[in-house]
C-alpha cells in the first residue's frame, strides 16, 4: 500500500502562521479564529493518523502545525487580554475612544 499525505497538514501550518499575523493586526481575535481552525484541522489529521499510521508519512508536519496553532491561540488570547486591560486602565471604553480621537487629531495636525 502506498503512503499518502495527511489532507490538512499544510493548511493547518498556513493557518497557524496567519494567526500570528492576525494577532498583531486584529486585536487578537483573528489570531484566535485562525489558530482555532488550524488546531481543529491538525487534530482531525492526528486522529486520522492514529487510526492507520502506516498509510501516512507526514505526521511530523501535523505535529508542527499543532504546536504553531497552540502558540497562535495563546498569543491571541494574551493579546485580547492585554487590550482589555489597556482599555480598563484608561478608564473604560469612553475614555479609550477619547484618547483615540485625540491621537487622530494630533496626527492630522502634522
């Protein structure tokens, strides 16, 4: 029987890497979303491999994808917590938006 690749290994790695980028630009929410999907797909491949390990040859790629997805998930959660703490430390949502508006006015003034 010929060995084959696990179907979601590459997709899981790509989504895990995208989750790192999304942690920076989407306040962590995109990172949580993409890493959650990557972790789900990697776990499906892990279960597929467990059922018939002799049929697949890229299980190391799935293990790597799981690690990347878990790191992305943790970073996303930490980013969300950090943003929530920052908003709370500024005095709440209203004070946060006032600070944003002040910063935008300063930027437009230059």
